[in-house]
C-alpha cells in the first residue's frame, strides 16, 4: 500500500481553525505539488481531506473529487487516522491531505514504530510504501518533497 501524506499548504491565521484559507503563497505551493503528484500517481488513487478549508483547498489542486473525513481534522489521533485511511489494507494508493502534529506522529510510528514528533513542513509530501518482503513487513520512505524543492 502506498500512503502519501500531504500537509496542507500555508494558511491564513484565524480564530476559527476549520475556516482558515490558504494564503497566496499556499495556493502557489499547493498548485506546484499537485502538478508534480498528478504526473506520478496512478489513476486509481483515493484522495482524502479533513473538514478544514485549507486541507480541502490543497486537495482541490490535485483533483476536483475528494472525500472529506472528520477523522482527519486537526487534533486527530494516529489510530483514528490509520483507521480512516485503512492502513495497511487499502487496495489502492491513498493521498491524505492533513495536519500537524498527527502527520509527524504517523510518519514516526509507521517508519520507526515509535511515538515521536517528526516535523512535516507545510505543503510537503511524504510518500510511504508498505510491503512484505521475506515474511517481514517493511515501511519505506519512497520520497519526501517540500514545495521549495519544486519552486522554479
């Protein structure tokens, strides 16, 4: 299973956390990353976003159609998120547009089996892959990419 963790791009400050919109820079970064992903994702991927406006705006740069799940909202727990993305049973790649700190906790747990706070920069993508090899489960980091790495 491929799990692509995509942190929403830069958003405006605001009191109502779920209503915060992308900044102009955030829009540019989301567009750049979406263009890069679109060229590399298989046709059958599943795109998931939280109820937060910034998450949905980021997802919309990749595709017009995506699923919104409250289990992916800011403050979600790792187990809740893993259940929402059907890890590791999902039969197709999942792109999760989400939030810190759970994206960092999720990456740490899947890759190191430890509860640590890993930093996932705004707008960046962590592409993880789970496979079984010689009877052992492996989680590999296929790619970590920030918007700054794509900027012209």
